C-alpha cells in the first residue's frame, strides 16, 4: 500500500492538530513535491486542470479545496495512482 503525502514511517500531523494545522501541513508537503519535480505553480495548475490561484492558496494552507480538485493535484504530482 502506498503512503499518501508522507514519507514512509513519517506522519505529517497528529490527531491533536487542528484542521487548520493539518491543511497547512498538507499544503507544505504538496509544495515540496511540486518543487522536487521542478514544476512551477502554473505548470501544476495546468496539469491538474485547476487555477494557479487555487494551487497558491492550497500550498499556503489558506484554502480547503474540494475533494476532486485535491485528488487532481495529487494525481498530477504522482502522489497517488489513478
């Protein structure tokens, strides 16, 4: 089974974290993966079929996207398999 958005054996957040902290941690991890792939925010937005503004807000932790948009971004980064 593949771990999503976390390195093997590493957790991004704990059950005690607030939803806002979890959203921020996920956004940070998405930005790290995007940079590792040498993609700009515009490149990722185009691949995922979402706006660049949505990617900016997702990475900064100021946006809670719908599940479909979130999955599109994760698929575009290779974080989950379709």
